[in-house]
């Protein structure tokens, strides 16, 4: 019974291709690496290099997930992470 419930829950998961991830980091090499991993898992992805760009893209693209460097340059003390 538990195994059937687990299989049902797994089949209810969304297709990664239907989800959009925004990667925000000021280190280009980290953006590249994270983007590679996210896309390899089948998610759609875009990138931002600073807080201002991240805010613009988040508003325009409404990502399902934002992977955010909390020590990002050009941020207002982590205020970008607040809803």
C-alpha cells in the first residue's frame, strides 16, 4: 500500500520542462555550472549577474525557483530574497 502511494506521488510530480529556474550569481563560472546542472535535469533556465538584473528578470519571467547567491554584489543586504 505504501509503495503504491509513493508511486502515485512520484507520478504527480510536474515535468521539469514545465518549470523555470532563475540562477543569480555574480561569479560567471558558478552561473555556468549551476545552469548546466539545472538544464541537465530538464528545467528551463535563465541567468542574472547582479541583484538589479535578477529583480527585472524575476518580475518579467516569474520563475518557479530562484537560485540566489546571498552574498551577491549590487544587492540591498539580501532584500531581493524577500517576497
